[in-house]
C-alpha cells in the first residue's frame, strides 16, 4: 500500500472512530448539533508567512444532559481546512461549565471549559494522530451558539490563534 493510501485510511479511521463514539452515547442525551467551522484569528504574525484564516469544514456534536452542578459533557468530531490549507480531522470530548444568562432551560448562556481530542493534520507529526487539550468557550442558546477555542503556538512555524465554529442545534 502506498504512503498516500495509508494516510487517507488513517484520516478516515479517525473520523469513523469519532462517529462511533457519537453513535454509542446513551439515550439520555439532550442535543445533537451541526458544527460549521469557519474562522481563525491569528494573534501574532510571522514575517513572510501567510496563514489561511478561512477554516471551512463541518462536524457534529452531541451534548449530554447537564449535570446537577451545571456541567455539560459532550463529544464531537469534525473536518476542516487548516491554517496551511490542508484537511484536518479531530474527534474528542469535553466538559464545560454552563453559566445561564437568562432562563435556565434553553436560554442565553456562556459555557467555559476544556476540550480533549485526537487530531490528524497533514505536515504535522508525519500525519499521525496526536492528542490535545485546549480551553474552549461557547456563547449562545441550545439552538445557536458561537464556539471559540484558543490554540497556543505549537510548532516553530505556527502562531497562536482563536478558532471559531458555529453550533446549530438539530433537535
């Protein structure tokens, strides 16, 4: 098998694993969402380097029932164009603390927490999956929210950035 074919298989295996995790979640969940990846805002510049800030892609997220202490666990998986215009894949999960800004059920809220994931990115770590742990916030309602993740400088060729997604509730 060629190296290109192996890389393609590895990428799709990561996506398949993420989807299997999503499908295996218990029936007590309260929200499926579509994720639309879109924008990266770079917080630093590197002379002579131009990064792709249009990180378009799609994903899914499954929010579990909120705990009595207002933590919302979830799992998600996504694919998008990365800063170097390569396809990038991830699957992961997180827990965020919900701060209600209006009525508790379905009203305006701010979520803040941590996301853990496995990611595959061309031209990084030889295209092998690598783990990560990043801070994340989400502002909106159960039907529509804006997710933001801070990504620090991770390689001499990268700069820190904030990555944005639109989260659209499906049920």
